[in-house]
C-alpha cells in the first residue's frame, strides 16, 4: 500500500483474516489501530492487537456508526466473515431496519455495500479489504507441485465464465465443475459448505474455482482461502483449486501449498479474461 494512514479502524468479523491484517497494517507503519468487533463473531485475540477495542451487538447499526465517528479516524477496513447462521437471527435497530427495507435487492453486495456507503458518509474512507496484504496475494501461475490436467484446465475455464458471467445475480464466488458439468454454485452458505455439497453430488475429482465477481466491490467480501478450506477439499476429494491472482488472500500461503501437495490437489492462480469483467 503506497499511502499508509497513521490511524486505522478495523471492523473485524470472524476467523484469522482480521488478525493477519492488523499485524500487516502495524508492520506497514500504522501507529494507531482501533478494532470494532461484534459479540459472538470477532476473535478475542484482536483485543491484544488493538490500541482501542469496541465490542458491539451485531445489528446495532446506529451505535456502530457512532462508535466509528467518535474515533476521529478517517480510514477503515472491513474484514472477516459474519456467520451466515447469525444473519437471520439479528435484532436490527431502527436505522438498520430502514436501510434494509430500502434495498430493492438483498444480497451480500447490496447489504455490505450500503454499510460501507454509510461509513463513508461520516467522512471515513473504506479501504479495499486486501489493503496491506499484498504479500498474501498470489501471482499468476502454478502454486503447488502438481499442474492441472487438460480436463481440469477446461473445467477452470468454464468455472471462470460461470462466476464472471452470472455476477449480476450475486450468487457467490465459488463454483464446482467436473468434466464440463456444473456440480455446485455457492449461494448464501459459503465456500466450505459449497465444497462439501460438491463432494456429495459430484464425488471425487471436482474442480473448485473461487474468484471475485465481475465489478466486485473490493471494500468487502474479499476472497480468502485458508487451511480449513483445504481440509474440506480433501474430505470432498476435490482434485483442483483455482483462485484469481492478485485478488485472493491466501492465509499462511506456504502451509496451503504444502497441504495441496500432501493432498495431491492441483493449486493454481489465474488471471481472468478482462472481457468477462465488463
């Protein structure tokens, strides 16, 4: 990241990504980090990484905005997942209900995009979710020892066309293909559940393609792959994983490559056809 802010708000969801980004931001020169987490979601390890920590109820959007504004910080980043099972159990405050009802289409893009827009109305710039994480994004090429077969390469190509071509429907970043047949498409359940479903339906040998949609708003929902996903792929007998170079975060990259080799999974970073992104 070229212009490193002196202070940063990290709006932190679950899993390891918020922790890694906090460490990367500190290493890049950010001197003050305020973490805003959510009860039942954010890992408590974030407390030790923050100069100031706030734990808020998920759904209290006005309190959330007031907390951000009170920090006086002008840069924020939104990272980490929110448990899908919690989304439909939220007790929304008045503002959250008004914003939700105003949405013509309700999906991750419109919901989180609206949240990011409301934050920016406070004069706080929402940075891309992969800020400070350049060293965790792969370059184009083969990542593991095994190269994809011709069959897997053809399935990757179809998967890329599917994700990029159906972007307007906001159906997810992950698809499973086998022998030119679409086995599973991610909906609201998330990547790992999609992979499990692919293993049940397509059996051994499915190819997983995980890439951001065309025109993806990089302020949130950045594609992230970690060790848990590889363990799920092993159980589902997945044969290949393709991610998008420069836009996917690989948590513990060397460990993932080791797991790919251990599980005999072809692991590759690809560049998507720019024509598919228009």
